[in-house]
C-alpha cells in the first residue's frame, strides 16, 4: 500500500495503515464504500465483486478502529453480515491495536427487519443493536429484545438519524463506521450527519444500476480530499464532507 496524499510513501504494516485512518477523539461518522469507475456499487447484487486484497485490508482496518458498525438492514441481509467476533481477522486486529476485540453491529431499519434467529443475533458476543422507529411492529421489537437485541427507538414514522447517533453516543459508541447501503447513505447525507466518506475506487467498468446516492439530495454536499492511497490500481480515498 502506498500513500499518494499527503506525505507520499509506503504503508507496509497494519499499524501504519491504521495510523492513516485513525481519528482524533470525539464523535465522528465515516461512511465506507467501494465503487467502480462508472459509479456502480455492486456486481451481481453484492459489493464483493468490486473488492481487492487492499480493499479488504482497508475494510478490516476501519472496522478495527470503530466503536460500532452501522448498516442498513437490506445491506446486512444481502451481504450476509455476521457479528464482529474476537477470533475473526477484525477481532485480532482490534486486539493488536489495543482496542476491545469486539464491536457491536447496529442495524438500521424502520420496520425492524431483523429476525431473532439471525446470525447477527444468535452469534453475537456483544449484543447487536437495532435502530428503528416507533412505527415498527411492537411484537417484533419485543421478540428481538427477548432474544438479546438492544432496541433503540429513534423517531416516529421513520428513523431519526441525528437522534440515533445521540443514542449510540450515549452508549459509548461515538466513532461510527457506516457501511451503507446507498439508501442509508443518502438519508445520512440528507440529515447532515456524515463527517467522512472513505471511497475505494476499483479499476472496473460494470454498468447499470444506481450509484452511491440513488436519490437526488435537496442540496449538493461538498467534500474535501484529505488522503489518497493506492495498491493494484485501486484508489483508496478519504473525503471530509462539508
């Protein structure tokens, strides 16, 4: 892995790569995506077809540095999400970096679209979080709570993301990594809560389908490029959002 901006040079170790993405203390929401040159974010319905060894290293590093992983229910289901476990690659990296080996996954779903027998619930070492709203089915919420899920009701008819981030921060999860999908990213941009976009640009042309933001935003969101890494023709960018 090579850093092109700022301070060009190699990032040869896991600690050096973590240093390139480490944040100062305080609340922060970063969003991580991989996209093709034409903006496509999936191949055959999944993001994995766009990945590379370097992208997987960055993915592990961002998860190792976060307090909690924030993801939409649809993306979690499509990508087969599992909890962060101590003996996983992310768990071992977290421990090597001096962090707790586990971090919770927070599922965002206005309909509470998480089953009590999902592996995110049954296999979790630290309880999975569900961020939902008052319009969700109360029986479903009760079943999830009984299965060990921490249910956070934020908003009435839809999830209120600023309130959700406050609720997560109150639980000690100040620095969050959002892994999409595009609908959640668009909602977070619209709510003005995104601090950073970490975008891996794969050297592929895929075609078809929606890109990072599937719906028009009320106002375009500006960004400032703060870092560029590269490996195997993939660009790993960090943008601070304004």
